[in-house]
C-alpha cells in the first residue's frame, strides 16, 4: 500500500474529527425525524443529512490519493463513534465498512488515477446505494410504501452528493490552497505558487 507515517496520521486525524461529526449527526437526525413525523415524513429525517456519514472516506481519499484510505478512515471514525456511545452501537462498524467500500468503488472505477469532482460524486453515489441496500434489510425499509422507499433513496443520494462529494471536496481544496496539505498528493497538485 506504500503508506507513510504522514498518511497514517492524516487518516487518524480525519477519523477522530469525523467521528464527532457522525455522533452529532445522530442526534440531529433524530430531531429531524421527530419534526417530520407529524407530516408523515419521518423516514426522511436521517436521509436528508445521510451524506455526512460518508464524508470521512471521500475526504481522506481525496487528500491522500491511495488505495484503501476510504475504508480505513470510515472504519476508524465508526470505531470511535461506537466508543463514544453512538446510538446505533456495534452495527455502526458494519455500516462504516460498507460506506468506506462504497467510496473506494468511486475511485476504483477510475483506476485510482483520477481524483476530482467526478470521482468524488461517483464515490458518494456508491456510498448511498450500497448503504441503502444494506439498511433496507437490516432496518426493515420494506415496511414502507414503494413511493417512500424511492423518495428515501433519492433524498439520501442527493445528500450524499452534496456532503460527501461537493462539500468534502471544497473543504479539502480550501485546505490545500491554504498550504495546509502541501505534503500530500492533493496539496502538491493545488499548492499556491510562492510569491516572487
């Protein structure tokens, strides 16, 4: 895998930071679900922000640009979330692996040679679809109407594209242009030239 110490440190930092985001999103999603339930839209509560749970994978992969980064970053964030008492318990670890694998697929399609908005969004779509299929069986989505299931998947995918693809890329690009990531693949490509 040709990982360096700096890569391990970056994945660790990303895992820790995003684990806090994931934990906070759990409670925010619960609030959204409660607010939407009287209107019969409770199942969409978590779907609206679901893309936030995939961000660690694409964010870290886009910065480091090496195979396996997405799975490891997402799994690390999931482990820390469980340790902090995340409300979904150990099942979070399975979800983390599936989400990380989904991210990897987005970059596998391009042979890990293209790291841009296209590969980020492609990874976000894979994350959305794979996680939805898994949860359809685990959390009993089949109990919902066909229309609701379709709407849930559409909303989750839009959320994923926004948070996992677009927001993650914009944050990473901003850090790279600020010179914070100059020792990583992304930073080397986007570093701002020094003034003469």
